[in-house]
């Protein structure tokens, strides 16, 4: 589970999250909830998150160097 709002977006201008599965078993257990609640964000919000992801590498490197 990732917060797109705080980390990937990077600009505090999008509200979104992501759940990533590494196996089919957990996905199958949550399938009904995923289909019932929906899994999409608005296209503009997706664009904002994509824009933020382009600076993710620089922000992670800077946070890492500051932490050291």
C-alpha cells in the first residue's frame, strides 16, 4: 500500500493511494471489494500523480542524503 498523496505525488495537490499485489491469492480475496468500490482516480489526478513521479528519484536521493 502506497500513499500517492504524500510520497509519489510530492506536491500535496493530489489525494490518491495504491495497493500493489505480489500474488494472485490476495488479489482474489479482495476482488469483490475492488470491483464494488472502484479502482480509478480522475484523469486529472492521475496526470498530477504522474507529474510528481517524474521528480521522485531526485526527491528520494535528497531525502537519503539528508538522512545520512
